[in-house]
C-alpha cells in the first residue's frame, strides 16, 4: 500500500476508469474528470466500434477481481465468419479449442466500469472542461471556455487518460525533447446496425466476428447482448469504392447490393443509418516520454492511439495499467522510479501493437478472402497443435498470451519468412499436413 495521495484522472473512458479503481485500492483519493456528460445518462450510438476483450485485458480485470462481472456483459467469439462476395460463408477459428475473445458494447462496458469505480469510492466530475495543466505542480485548469477564466485544481498526481486528442498530452508536447507524431489513415469508418429478431435472438451467428472482405474496404459485425449487432463499414474517404461516392440513396443501395448482397435481409435501416451516422476518422498517435517528473503521466490512447484492426486498443490500455501497477508494487512511493519504469516498459510494446494493427487491415479486408491465406493458417494451426513448444501463431501470441507485443511482432515476422518458403513447396495444397512438410518446418526452425 502506498502513502495516500490526491490523484486526478482526466478522462472517464475505459482505461481512465479502470486506472481509477486500481489507484483507489492503493489507498489514494481519486477524482475523475470528463468534459462530456455522464455516459450513463445519454444514448451511446452512431460512432462506435464494438470492443473485443482478450487475455491482456482479462488479466488487468482479474488482478482486481472484476473479470467475472465483465464477462457477464460480453459474448464469447471464437472464430471469424467470412462472407465472400458470391455469397459463400466460411469460418476460421481464432485459436485452440476453448479460446475466445469477448465482444463488448463500448457503451455498456463503459457504464458498467463507472458503476464499479463509484462502488470502489472513486469520485466522478462530469461536464468539467480541463483546458490545461501545470505539469510541475500537477494543477488542472478548468473553466467554461478555453479563454478563461479558469479555476485551479491542485493534485499530487495527474493522469491523462483523455484519448488520442489529449489535453494533458497537448501541454506535454510543448516541452523540449518531447517526440510526437500523428498519422491519419486514408480509411474512415461508419457505424451500421443489424437489429435483433422479434424474439431478441441474433440474426446471424453471435459467436463469430463477421467480416465481408472486399480488398480496400470491408464490413464487419460483432454481436451485442440484446440480439443486435454493431456493424462497421471501413473504406477510403476518396476514390473508387469510397465514402465520397456513396452520396445518395440509390448509389448506396446499389453498392450494397453489388458488394454485400447477403446483408439486405439483416440491415433493414441501411439508408437511414448510413446518412444519419457520422463518417469517423482513424489515427495512429505516438509520443515519448509519457511522464513528467513524478507528477504527470499519460496512459492508454493519450500515449499511444492505434487503429482498431487487431482489436487491441482497450487491451493495450488495460495492459498499461497492469504494468503501472507492477511498478507500483516494485517501487512503492518512489513515483519517479514508477513512472520511468512504466514508460520504458510500455513504449516499445505500444509501437509494436500499432504496427500489428495497421497490418491487420490488409489481413482482414483482403487476405481473409484468399484461399492461400486460409491454407497457410491451416498449416500453422496443424503444426502448432503437433509442436506447441515450437510454434504459436502470431494471432495467438497477441491475443491469447501475455507475451510482450514487441516480441510477438518480431517472432511473427520470423515465422512468416518460414511460411513463405513452406507455401512455395510444389503441390502444398495436397500435402500440407504430410511428414515432408512437418520435417521441412522443423528444419527451417532449426536452421534459423
């Protein structure tokens, strides 16, 4: 247990709220500020991508005894369901028997986390606009407008958990020797909706991540507890097959009839959803350092915003908390040491999951429709089941293990060079699970 301090967290999203529970259990007074209204009092829809919880996220919750409560509001997803253009449907298991990610509605999860934090004794202050922070004194400056007047709120520590466009990071960026980069993808997204059946059952398999891969664009869907699915259309902003082209009802309906014909029966409100919901942006943000002295620290998206194609934005943010807590247990009241060790540990892994997430768009939108890709995954699964000590597929390393992201990325690249050689074997499709292929894989692993 640390010496109690007054700690402010800016941002009441998932990472900020879980961090608040951790710090409260360490004995601190914890106040969470958010410029938005309490999410429990407003409708949450129109610009969301459903979340998936995997092992890293579950560890952060289990370590503090919250995993069972969260599992009750999630749906296990053990495979991809790949909808091809001509109408066929194929499935691709994620991992070994019993391994699954969990689909979670962002709004439902965030409301639950705030309830749990309040029950733990965390205080929330909604509709409080934080405009700036004095780093050296951990003082927040709030007020009705950016031009003032402001009220000063002095704390012992401030954590910025206020997302990719963080106000806390904005102040840190104005220091010397602070590295920062922001990259917007040329791809945006729009939320659509598959409603439940009249009996509240799901129209399509609820235990699959549904993907309609179409090259440079795709549609995906994840189940909600109420029988509905949150769908997300990812596509370029401009050019061929882009948002700029879908500018009227007829064009939209014809586009979906051509590229997503099987959705006509399950997305009845396509036109109204498409033109009502905003087209949102995707950004990758990197920075360093993540801390200032022993006063201020960034966590989650405010330190490392990534794109959603590996489903690890929340999981990476929750793992930040796991590592921060490990450093607190190691260094106690030496917050300088806590902060230095935390950012040093997390930075290379945040960069690695950013790269993995960027790459996974190509896998989801293009490779999942490729027979050679499916064969490669089948070979990897077969070999890893025979030799679990020699091979773990990249997806399993990232999603069903706690191996550092940076190690998973490096080993995944190494394994891919081996698989390129295996896929070049003549007639690989007919002898993919033969002793010859097994021996070749073992030889390549030993050679390297």
